[in-house]
C-alpha cells in the first residue's frame, strides 16, 4: 500500500517536474536541516512554516511524507528523501523534487525522521490549506480533524469558503458544525457568536463544551477599594466562604504583593537559628526553645529589634481583607458572549448529567452481566446442588485458555470464537464431570469438606495452567466486528464486546430456564436436589443427574471464561479474581433461584458503579464498601434477596 | 466424679513436654545461644511456625469443636500484627528522629518531633500526617492492649451480627471470607492510614535493642513457644468441661442444643471472640519475626490455607491442628526454597518450584477423601483407638454435622 | 508426638540447608531472589531467566576471578515476608556474594533490613518511586527523574498536554510517583483542577467508567493526556477498553511507565498504535550489542520471547558487578561497593551507563510509540540522566541528598548539613 502510494507520488512528481524547477523544495529543507533532524515541537515551527509557504508544488507531498514517518536523511550529505523499505534491511530513496529513485542504502547510512505526535499535529495544521479542498475525501477529512484538534482563527474563512461545493454529505455536516464552533470562538461579530451559541445550545458534543468552556474561564483578582471598571466581572467574592476561605484570600493578597507573607513555624525556627548568640537567642537560652511559646517570645524580640520581619497577626489579616475587594473576571471581554455561553452550558449541563446517569447505568448493566455470567455456573453447582465448588474460577480460566489455544490454531478471529465457545463448553463440561465423579460425589454429605477438596483442585489447576501456558498474560482478541463501541452521543457509549457479553448472559439465562423448567434433566435435577432418596425410588438415577448437572454448571463457566477473556485478560489468575465475587452474587441473590442470582449480580453491579461514581478517584474503595455493604445486607436477609420458602429451602 | 483438668487431659502434659524439649533443642542448636547448627533464618522459620500452630489451635477450636468454618481468622491474625507493628515502627522511628533532630541548633518542639516521625513513616507513601488510628502508637502498653482489643471487638461485632441472624454453614464461611477480603482491600488503600500496600516494615528491628538477630530470633522463639503452650492449655481447658460439651453439641446439632435451653448464640460468640484474640496474639508474635506486614497477608486465601492445615492435621483434636500447621508450612518452605531435588523423567524434569502447589492441592483432595481424620488419625492407629461401627448412620440429621468417624474420639 | 513430627521435618529441612551450605567452595555464588510463583511470577520469572543466561555467558567467558559463578535460585513466591526470610537464607546459609532480585517496592522494603543487617549486596532492576537510599542496594532501574519526570516533560512540551489524568494501581510506586508528578505539574503551572487522579486495585478489569471519565475531561477545551502507572495485567483490560472507546493517541495520548514489550504480548496492539511508554530501554533500540543480546535471549528462551527494560538493568548491573569485582580482586561486599562507584558499562541503547555515588545509574530516557507488532518505535531519546534518590519536587526530600562515596550517607540534609540516618527508613 505504502509502495503504491509512493509510486503514485513519484509519477505525480514527474509530471510537474518541468514547471517546478524554479521552486525546488530541497533547498528549503536544507535550510532547516538542523531543526528537522532534531525534531522537537518547540523549535520545529519555522521549518513547517517555510515548507507550507514555499509555494512549491511538492510542499504537500513533503509534509505528508514527513508526517507518515517516511522521510529519511542521508547521513553523508544531509539530503532529505522519501524512503521505502527494500530488500535485506536496505531502503530505497526517492528525490522529492525529481521523484526519481536516488539509490538504495543500508539503514546505517540513513536517519529516519520520526516526528512525534505533537509535530505531526503541527504538520497536520499546516496541511489544512492544501487538504481542505483536496479532491480526495480522506484528505479533506484529515484537514477537518486537524482543525478540530487545533482550531485557529485563520481557518474560519477558508472553511466557510469550502462548505460550498462539498460533495460528501458526511463531510459537509462536519464542516458546517466546525464552522459554527469556529464562529463561536473567533468571529469578530459578537452577534454572530451569540447566535451561533444559541443555535447549538443543547448539543451534547464534547467539542461544543470544549469551545464554550474557555469562553467562561475566569481569573481571580483583587483590587483596593472598588472593582475596576472595564472588566467582564463574573462574581464578587466574599472571603470566608467554602470556595474562598480567608486563607485563600490572604494568600491571593500575598501573591499580588498587597500584603506581608505570614511567618511560618519554619521561618521562625530558621530566624532563631540564624540569631544564636552565645547559646542564647534574644536573651533566652537555646535549650529552652523547645516549645512554641518560648520561640514566639524570642522571635517577637528579634522582630522588634528589626532582625526579622514581624509576625502577621489576626488583626493584620482582618484589616487587609477588609480593605480589598476580591472578584472573578472572565478572560472573554464581551458580556453578551459570556452570558450566552453560560446559559448554554447550564442547559447542556443538565442534559449531560442525565446522559451520564444513563451511561453509568449502562456500565452497571454491563458489570451485572459479567458478574451474572461468571456466577451462573455457580448458581447451578452451588445454588441448585449445594456443592461449594472453589474451583469454579479455574473452570472460567480453562474456558479462557481454550479460547486462546483455538485462536492459535485458527487465526481467523470470528471463526475461532465460533469454534472456541462450544469447545470451551466441552472441555469444562468434561472436567466438571470428571471432578464430580472422582471427588465431589463422595462428599455430598460433607459440604464444608467439599470446599476444602475443591480448593485443593483449584490451586492445583492454577499452578498447572502456569506450568503449561507460562505466567505471562495470553492474548485473546475479539473479532473485528466486536471492536469499537456503540456510541449514542459523546457521553453515552458502550463497547460492542460488552453488549455481546450482555446478550450472552441473556442467552444463558434462557438456556438455564429452559433446561430447568422444560427438560427431563431439569425435572430430574430439581427432584434430586429436593429429595435424593425419593427421586431414586421414582426411578431417577441421582448419580447420573448430579454428574450431568455439575457438568452443565462447569460447562457454562467455561463459556463465560471465553467471554471474560475477550474483554479482560487471560492469565492463570483470571479465575481467582471472580470466585469470591461469584459466591457473593449467588449468596446475596438467594441460593437455588436463578432470578436471585440475577438480582444479586444486578445489586452488586449497580452498587459498585454507584459507589465509584461517588468517589471517582478510588475504585478500590468502591469494592471495599461494596463488600461491607453485602456483609451487612446478609445480616438482615440471611437467605438472600429472593429466598426459597417452605420445604425447598431445605433448612 | 471430679477429676483435675490435667488428669482429664493427659495430652496437655505431653504437649508441654514436647514443646519444652523442642524449644530447648532449638536454643541449643541456635547461633545466638548454642552451637550454631541451626541458622538464624531457620530459627525464625521455626518461631513463625509456632505462631502458625497457635492460630491453627484457634482454628481447630472454632471449626473442629464448634463446627463454624471461619475463613476469616487471618484477618484477626493480621490485625494483631498491625497493632504491634504500629508501636514498633513508631518507636524505632522516634529514636532515629530524636537522634537526628538533636544535631540541629534549636531543640525541637514536641510537635516537630511528631511531624518528623510522621514524615519518616509516611513519606514513603507520599503523605506526612499521622492518621487518627495512630493515636496510641507511642505507648507500648496501650498498643499491646489493642492487639487483643481491636480484633476482639471486630469479632464481637461481626459475630454478634452474624449469629444473631442465624447465618450458618457455608453462608457463614463465605461471609467470613468477605470480611477478610473487605479488610484487606480497605488496608490496601493508602487512605486507610496504615501505609497501604507497603504495610509496616522493618519490624524485626526492636527499638532500643542492640542485640543481633541471632539472639532476637531465639527470644521470639521462646515467646512463641510460651504463647502456644498457654493457648493450647486454654483451648484444652475450654473444650474439656461443661462448656466444651455444649460447644460440641452445637457442632453436632445446633437445633437440639437450642431446644435444650442453651443460648447457642452466646456460646458461639464467646468461642468466636476467644479464637479471634488467640489469632491476634499469634499475629502479634509472628510479624516481628517476619519483619513486614501488609494487607496481602489477610487475603482470603491465607485463611483457606489455615483450614487446610487443620484438616490435614486432623480437626477436632488440638494436637492435630498443631501437627498440620507445622507439617504443611515447613514442607512448603522446603519445597519453595528450591532445596527439594528435581526429578528428571527423561522427557521432562519435575521442578518442585513449579509442581509443589499441584502436589499440595492434590494432597488436600486425598486427605479429604481418604483420611478425614487427617494426620491425627495416625495417632489413633498407634493408640489402637477404634470407631464404633454404626453401619454408616449419621449421628445427627444436619448436613455437616459430626459423622461417626469423628465422634469416636 | 507433635514434637517428633516437628523435629523430624525440622531435621530434614535443616539437613538440606546444611548440605547446601557445605557445597563446593570453589565457586562464587550469586543469589537470584525473584518470585517464580504467585502474582509477581508473571514479571519476575523473566528476570530469573535473564540472570541465569548472564551467569552462563560469564562462565563461558571463564568465570570471575578464576572461579566459576554459581546461581542460587530461591522462590519467595510473591509473599513479601518470605522475601526477607529468603534473603537471610541466601546471605547466611548459602553465603552468596551478591543478590540480584526483587520487583515490587514492598518486597524491596521487606528485604532492606535484612540486607543492611547482614551487609549484603542487592541489585534492584526495576523502575521505582525513589525516596530511598541504602548502602547495600544498587538501583539499576529508573528513579522518578529518569522516567516519570522526562515523560511528563514530553507531555508538556512536545504534546502540549494541559490536563492530566494520573491513573495508577493502588500501591506505593504509583502513589509516590503521582505525588511527585502532582507537585511537579503544579510547579509547572498546571492547576489542581486540571489533575485527575484515580487508583484501581491490582488486576482490575472493569475500565469502562474510568475511560469515560478521562474522555469527559476534554470538555473544557484543554488537551488531555493520561499518565499511567497501572501495573501488570490490569493494563490489558485498560488498553482493550481504550481501543473500544476509540480513544486515538492523537487526541488523548497515554504514556505508561509499567508497560513494556512483555506486557504487550498479552494483547492485540493494532488499535493502540501511537500510545506511548517511557523506559530506559526498548527492544527496538538499534545497536549491535542490543541485536546480540536480543538474539541470545531468543535463542535461549524461544523466538516469541521479548526483552524489556528490567532485563537491561540486570544486564548492566551484573556486568558492572563483574567488572567491579575484577577491579577489586575480590567479591567482598565493601570492596566491591567501593569499586562500583564510577563503573561504566555500555547501555544496550548506546552511550555509557555510569554508577553514581548515590547508587543510581546515569541512563538515557527513551520514549516509544506502540506499533502494530507489539514493539515500540523510539521517537525520543535524551542524553544520560543521572538518577536522583531523593526527588527535587517534594519539599521534604528536596533537602536530602545521597552520597555514599564521599559523605558516606544516604540521607544527608543539605540545609542542616547533617546525616539524618545511615540505615534506610523502610
């Protein structure tokens, strides 16, 4: 692809060569050789400007080549070329002006010019003038993106001019929107700006808020006596409020050199230390200066003697604060604009808040489905059969690793997932059946010991996974069509992979209900769990039913593993991350009822997101308080949200 | 017939004798007080093992005798460690700070000293102020009291809530696991004031003690052995009399005991708080030997391991818990230390560092399936004690209640 | 009976320890203290393999001081107290002359008192939070001023970032680093309200809300950048969510301090192209020595394995130790330490690494952009930056200085001109 592009470039260059002789680009590049090679954003501006303004027909190609990291410098003479990879670590170079192949060189003789993304953005901005009316829609898009990233007043006119005659509908909409935003920021006519603000009011785009917010940015200042005129005042501040304490006010005075800085304890100590005279400071023996009262007394004596600045007293502070007025003023001089922007932002703020709540609810729903998926297998083995399976998490892990192995064998991501899901089910179903036959069936009467035995299996499986797959995380990549996110607007979005997990959870809920309520196996399972002996006397083989039920629960855990691996990671510790959570989901929801598990997952998911929202800077705290809440919750509803009643409760 | 406590529990005397002999032997072999055959690191390992034995005794009391499978006792163990760690850290840092501030020209004010200590302790985690929970850290006596009070209070509140609402069986196990997880996560936060993930470190350096670790390790071994002996005796006394009978009754059939008029909840609560305090004392002795305590010590898995030790050793008998804890933790040290020889199979070499956990895991399964009495069962073989044959009938209707094999003792 | 059990096991363990101690005396023992099991095994196993490879190479060259080197590998199992125990065992039972080990800060803090008490020598290869200087530890990984500060400068100057999201795993390295960065950013004129901090637990996987929060930061028109100290495999979920949300590196760049080649093998990087990492080494560095190092590593461990920064740190540390021991003619700790100061050894990325009197290295800082193949494209490389144990950007530690060569003190207060303490505050 790159090769084709470069060839096309070369052809293009050949055609225009004759006319271009006069304005070759290489001399300009040479003139700025140092700064181009140094490649730092602070110093690069003259080079980009010179190229963009050179008028050379190659300017655009040079800039594009540069931004694509395809510009090379020949070390021997410092000449710049477009380069492409040739055979055995050699690079083929093309002259910018002639477009001809300038030879093939080993990498050691060349220096690749690697602009960082800051410089690339600047090049992008410089390219706008060429690209905005380029016949290629992709380049026009690039130009719009550059303007969006770095809006400048000089783009307003060309952008407006380019709107007419834009054939692409999508780009036209983008250009219109961008024009409005630039108008808000840069138009000379206040009325036009206010109109634009009002026109766009209620829009949820981050770009609009990013345009409006700088308009209402304020600065705090202070003046003696009265508020100076000619400023666009936002607010007069009274010292002593929550947002503007008296300390803040005094600090502002000190910063503006309108008041003496307070003398800190450290200052006092340093002043005392500097004035030790024969074991005494201001007549007080040094040994007695080990408390604040003595230190203050000594310092005051020093201050009186002029050897140190006097301490600022409360009275001084009061007087200083009383004689000044504190205010916040807008940077934007026009009050009309700031009023309109404020009104617009308030309106947007309300809508943003609503949408954020919606987004949070979606997140919580997604977390719910993940917890539900992780716990549904457990809801069967623990909830229905009463078996504490500590190795449940390891079944999830086995499913995830199955997905990884399948992906190694079948590189196509879509196909591999389609294969991996049933295969994961088969693998963990088999493992579950084996475990039930070999271990668990001997322990049905001793639930607490099942816990220990399955815990043993859990650590053995975890270590086995480490021995086989190593300790590094393994990649499990979602198919292309699950990439990206479903975006309602700039606030509400949810990734497709989470939607897929949600749907998977729904499917499993359906499958579970179907099996339990509509099939022979479900009927037999319910019979066996309610009364095993009675079931056996009715001709049901409890051993077989238990085996199949346990296998089913394990198999579902395996499929959950594939899903969890897709959105998080595949490591040997994957399972242990979910085991405690899964148990709590089942217990909180109410054992023996799938709706209970769903309710439990929903409660934990929504609660966790809720606490995260209250304290966004500490996700760990959210988890802590969630668990504390669950502990307290269980005290009041020991049987969970949906408790079985009567005989089925098996108390 | 009134018999003395000792006469009813001959195992206590045997245990005391074994413990004394063991302590004496290690002292003689140690580098500090003896011929130097046992390295200091090994003495420390043994000292720590004794502490683990003590918490295993507590675990046996609550699980083996009362039938409550608590998966949260390492929370109390850790809390005990934190309480003593706070004093050790504060005092050690205070000595350093006072020494360093004495070189300045102006003598420091008390608040300057405290600030400097705070700066030293919390500078590592990017803070410098003392949180509220350090209020008593300057007093050894108060912190020692807190070693028992804080975990005891936590156990009291948690136990009262849980037992009051009749949470039993596996639900209680999962609830205790949630408790220790919540505590660990809370302490992981820097805001909790106990240095987050870094925890409290350098605890092996006792403030004001200049003796080398060769001696300190033996002192702690003595202290641990003493605590284990006392704890064992206390546990044996608790389960020997009428109280013990009621407690075992609760294990075998809680409902029947309740109908007999006993306040089941009170008994459970007493045992729960008592074992929490024992665990805390074990922790307070363990962490100065380990040198560092951090929240990972309280992760739920630690408490599950504890249950496994007791199961392997043989629950329902106190010496079983001690044997289990000592055996598994020492074996674990041996295997992870890389000292176990590799086994070449030709096509694959079994490295024990990789395979030890697999072996351990499978041995849990084997013990649960084939030797529910654990290693203590070996002693039954020796003393030729046999279980009465009841043709497989339960002793009680409650699942998880004592089976006949366990009832035999 | 209990005693019999304990004594039996005890004597078995003891016999094993003793026999190990009595092993051949004609080798020089090198302790390797990296977790081979537990949560940190994911990172540390690689370093153990690196050490074994380096020791083999040295033995092939004829060993050290006429003796062969022998690696003593122990497994502290990601259990922090066990680190202290194993370190004591290495120093007293196995009598090793030097230890290469540790990854997490907490494990280092656990080992410190033991190493200082027994006068051992530890080479610590991982970037860390600084605020520590021990006489017995050489820090071959980056101090904050060798990674975090240059990376932040890059954000400020090259990418013109005006609003910062500091995301980290909740443990001491991110906490302290973010503290230093907050203080640094404020000095650079970034307002408090323009710094967003978030801490997540180890292995966190539910990132959607945090990514949404970061995107929402852009609402006031300032360019947002993310500085990530997210540790280990939590990164996988984070980057997957970032890619899903369509966050382009050109709009919201992410620079990571704990994501290297090794971590990237766990995910598909095609959606992450352009995001950044700051290290002192990248596998893609172009030098003959690096090519050779990478080839040897792949030949030993397998073609799909990658090299990373802590490996280079061990490479430099080990070779410096060998050279210092050769120069001193002995492996005795104090003489080797004296010979270490001023040791020079070529970096794999070019230039010379120098061991400073504060036990840190002077190393260049590299910034790389993630590429589709899971490697980094180095877009910025500074001159050698001398490591600073006590950061200049926190008021308390700005006064402190470490110089073990001339001042003989790791915590020297330059204001009062006194040595605060010679042992470290662990």
